C-alpha cells in the first residue's frame, strides 16, 4: 500500500492553493496515521531544527522548541538522513527532553527526514502513547508526505533561511582523501541530484503507468545501444562490457519497476514514484556493507536516474559552464568520462576510495579529484563556487573572497610552472652537470599512455596490470588481456614498457574474489603468492603478455618476490609459456621487484637470476618500518630520506652495479622532486613515478649539480647521529643553492 489517495488528494488541494499551512498537513497526517502526535520541524540557519507545526503537542512550543542537528531523535534523523522508528523513544540514547512540548506521555516515535535535491530541509515525526513500531504502510505514508512537504517547504521558502540553502554565503570546508592531484575553482554542477519532479501527484494512474512503461523501454533501448556502441576514448579498459551487461540485467529486473507501479497506484506521478523508490534504495544502500551488493544497489539508484531522464523525454542536455566542478554521491566510470567531455575540470565524490573506478579514471584523465567528502551534497547548490584542492583532499564550498584569492594565486603559480615544464618536456632528462637520468611513468590503464607525450617520459617503468582488472571487477580472459597489453605497447610506440604481473590482494581486492579474511592482508596471500599458488591464472596472464608483444620486446617483472625460489618458479612459468607463443618476443627481459626486505639479504643470488631489479619503495618502506602504508595515522611518520633506507639502497646499488644488473626505483616517492634528487645523489639513474610528479622532478634535476651534491649528501649521512629523517639538511642545501623556494 502507498499513501491513500484521499490524503494525497487533500494535500494536492492544499498545495494548489499556494501556501499550505503546515499545521493543516500535521492534522491531516495525524488523522490518517491514527497517531496522537504529528510534528514538523524545519531546518533553520546554524544547523537548528525548529518546531514549525504540531498536532497533539503543545502549540505554544511552535517556533520555540529548537534542537541542533544531531540533538535528540529529530536531530539524529536530520543528521543521518535516516528514518528512526522507535517503540520506546524516551529510552533511546539520543532522546532529548523538551518540557515545553508536553511530550511525556508518548512512548513510540517515528522521525522521517524531509529532503529535497540532496538537502535536509526538516523532519516529519509522529508519536503514540502505546509502544509500537510503525508499520511499513505507515512508513510509506510518511515518506510520501515528507516528499510533498519538501516541495511545500521549498515553495513557501519556509526553509530558505537555512544556512546551506540558496543564497547562503558561509564558506564550508569538507575534508576527504585525494584521489587525483590538482586544484580547480569553478561553478558547481551536481551529478545524480536532479530537480525534484514538478508534478508530484497524478489523477490518472493508468496514464502514469503507460508513461512509466514507455520510459522503461526507452531506457532499456538506450542501454542496449550503449552496449552495442562500446565506450568512447578507449574507456573499455575500465567500464567493461561485463559491467555494463550486468547493469543492463539489473535494468531489466522487473521487481523494482513493480514498486514504482505501486507508488503510482497510490496517486503519485510516474516521476515522483520513481524518486520515491530511488529514495528507498538509497536508504537501504546506507545499511549495506557488502561491497558487491552496494555496487548493485548503486546501479539501481543510477538506473532510477536514467528512468527519470527518459520520463522527462529526450530534452536536450543543459549545457554546463566551462570549468565546472562536479559533485557526486557516487560516480561510474562512463559517467565521469561523459562529464569530462562536457567540460568538467574537477570532481568531488562522497563515496569513493583511491582504488575505486572514479579515482582510477580521474587520475587517467588528469582531473583533480577528492573522495569521501561526506555531507558536501547537503550543503551544495548548482552554480555556487567551489574549490577542489585535491592536493590536500579538500573541497571548499562558497569560498569567501580571501580564500578564493589564495587559490587563484595557487592556480596561477601552477599554470606558470606548468608552462615552464612544457618547455622542458622535449629535452632529455639530465642533471645540470650532465648526468643522464631516465624518467619513466607508473601507469595502470592504456589511456594513461597519453601521459607519455604530455610529460616527455622515456617509457613506462611500472605498468600495474591489476588496475584494469580492478576497474572491470574481474580478471579478463587471455584474448582480452592480450588486446589490452597490445594497446599499451602500440601507444608506447617503441618506448620501453615494464609490465608487472597481477599484484592483487592486500588492499586491491576483486569483488567476490576468494580472498581469505586475513589479519594483515598486506602481508597475506597476495600478489605473486597468489600467482604461484594459482599457476593457471599467472600463466594465462603471461601468455597474454607474450601474445601482445607479437614479436616485439617484452619486459615482465614479478611483484612481492620474497625468495629467490619464488622468482625462479615465476620465471619458469614465463619461460614455459614463451616456448609456446609465436612469434617469440624480440627480447624477453625478466625482472623482480625489490619490495620485501628479505631480498636485501639474498642480493647476490637474486642478482644472478634477474635481468633487472625495480625497487618498490611503497611496500619496501611499509615492511622496513613495519608501518601500514594505507594507515592515515602513519602517513609521513617514516621517511624515505633516512639513514636505514639510504643504507639499504646503497647496498642494492653497489651489488647490482657489480653484477651489471640495472636498477630502478618505482615507488610514489620517486615523483617528489627532493626525494628524486636525493635518489639520484645516491646513484640511482632510473626512476619511475606518477605522471603528475615527473615534470617537477625533471625541472629540479636540471638544476642539480650532482658533483657538488654527492659529497654534501655523504656528509649529511655521516653526521646523521641517529636522526629519523635527513630531509631537513637536504632541503636546506637545495634551498641554499637556490634550487627550491
Ligand atoms: C611499490 O610497492 O612501491 C610499488 C611500486 O608497487 P605498488 O605501489 O603497486 O604496491
Ligand atoms: Mg608494491
């Protein structure tokens, strides 16, 4: 059952006459629910909820009783945007007693958030003397009325004074995590927060049902088309055909459409009914922790959006202001591409992690992006100014003039710097005194190979093959993998590429994978360990790599090698595949990553086996210092520029040089200019790094007089005296030389 037509008809009449007295709404609703109390709280400036109308409580409390967002049951409902259905409200830990309301006799309470376009405008509540849970039917009635109430509040401006409403001027800063670096300032566009349906109620359910069916068919045809066309710009790496196929199946599932039909039968327009069901999905999604199920629910929510678009007809897409900043609760890879093509220059996503699809793509496209900035959508309006400072993981809404200026200056400085980098791009990387350095890129998607030309990198020092698999949610078959890797080699156009075999596990999990639950996944069954225990999986990847090479040069390296025996076993699989694949690669180079400290004590043996070594300083640091690399609490606690790391690197370099084995370093820190300068000072001449770091590294190295730096670095090391980090004296020297500000 949905809200009875009688009630909706009365509310429609009220709305048709312009101002709808909130007291009248509470009276009608209390009658419908057979509840003794029905109240409406409206959100006011300063995160305050004010009692705006009541049936059953003391009317003198209207306009007087105020709760902060987060305070009391009503405040908790507003803060979490969730329904609270409580048989014994007064013993709930959040209950806040307000004597002026006279609510002592009422045991049970239900509070429903009143939301519009992603913002909380107030709370609708009902109370009864007898302890009881409100039934599903009653919850539905309340949800429908809350939706109408949202319209009434925004039409009458009752909640317009809310701090975060249209016209608010207070800046708000949201902290999240950096997904892709950079700074942008621009007007906000909102993804997935659509204008609320204009027409909420309809008199002819049959006509609404017919509109719904036509729209559903239209949407289905659109998805079929999307599948038939494939995705633009080589995005097939990320938003895989399978992902879209699964999405299309969800779309064809009739269960949720039936729920929409039920809402139509209750008197809602097709648009309002879809929004109702989407709202329910959103509520359910909040309670789901299983990542796979969350993805499916997110697909459904997204489909509701598409269905609304279809219901609105094929209206031309509204153009967006150039330089816009996209704010989204969640974002799929195809959607991100679409927005980028429409002119979006930065994104902030409420629910996204660095390994998520949106993050991977944002990095590939060079869009500054932050994730995890919760609550931002509640404060945002389309068109307001926002700053994305992805370097520090911050989103600022409505920056004041001063803040704006700070970021405009930062942007201008960055643009000038980038112009300087562009001039350096085509010059070979070298120190000021002529030592050549090879600067390579760390990438994970074929589309990121555009960065080779943009940065002038000499090649790819680390191609993380697992990234594309993570983006598509499963491991591709041999043919698809071979096509993917061949595309990488094609786009590298002769520049060297080092493919690293799958480094899954730890924090890089495929949905539904058989990964065991482990106390310390970073040190668990991950990476090459999985490959050696599931040799068929690793062999398929190795064959795909050999096929992709198709007679060209091929470099393969294995991650997380802890023993020489592991390297030998992995290499044996590669060589066995190499015997079968024709044409054979012009040259096959097989290397090992050095990221597990145990290898430091097996150097002569491993160096005798490998064609090259690549130091994975992200993991090596984590294991050397026993410091979880993904723990924000430990970020920056241990330094690459420290005596133990220098000693370890020096040992590797000395022994590798003696054995004639090339060494590179491919951790993220290679992309930080001062770190890169120091690594070169220690004797490393091949560094592989994220594209964002390369121009600045190249620029700083071009100013480095290596001959003077080497003895300085040696002296700094000699005088270390137990220091945890040598960053300060190294920075001081670079500053003295005028190399950095
Ligand atoms: C590393 O550990 O330094 C590395 C380059 O590999 P990843 O960051 O992919 O673990
Ligand atoms: Mg690693």
